[in-house]
């Protein structure tokens, strides 16, 4: 994706109050980002650990989606290895978290959310490029790096479509 200014990022969110977007904290590593290698931007607010954010490359204007981290569910978060639904990386206990995205507009006002299990550090673009590794041995897949990047993008698009769709 192209490099975004913090202003562009703050104004890209569809599902969080303007005040929250204004006050969100960016990760301290953001100035060092290699934007070309990012399929999306994802981070947990360093000062509000139950809030996380995704900014997707959606053509001209970025699409920002605020996420919530529900209170940790012992059963799912602490005792099982899990796989990220974006990048398909398997992680040991705690390496995948459940996030939920309040839907935009009326559906969100009714309390509709889209839930998903993702790498807890939201660093999927790094995992598919081999720039960060899970300590777990991964299932052997006959996929090239390019194919893994492609699959990540397809999964992210699919999520964006269900996030934006109403009434489901
Ligand atoms: Zn991932």
C-alpha cells in the first residue's frame, strides 16, 4: 500500500466515533514501516490494549476498521494453537486473538459485529513474507511467497466485504 499520513489514517475509520479516531495512538514503530510490503496496516493501541485498528488499501482512499478485543476467553485463547484467518499462520497459545469489528452505520448501532481470529500482533504482511516467524512449525504448503501474499489479500478483501455488507 502507499504511505499514509496520520491524518489520512485518522479520517479513514467507518466504525468508530470521531473522538476515538482523533485520540488513537499509533505504534512507535510506525515511522519505520516499509509501506510497500504492507497489504494492510494493523496495530493494537499501545495505550488501550482492548482496541485495535486495521487500515486497508482500498484504492484511492484507505478503509479504516476499528476492532475490539473482547475480554480474553480462557478456553480459546490459552489452551489451543490457532491459525490466523488472514494469513493462515499457526501460532502457539496466545498468538492468535479474537477481534470483533462493530459494523458501520445502522447495523453497528444495532450492535452487529464481524468477528475474526487474527495474529495477535496483526503483522500478517510480515508473516507471509517470512519477515516474522511464528515459533510453531507450520503445516507444509506448496505455496510460493507470492501465492501466500495473494491469499492474504483475498482473505482481507473477503473480510472487508462482509464488514461493509448490511443486514447479514
Ligand atoms: Zn495473520
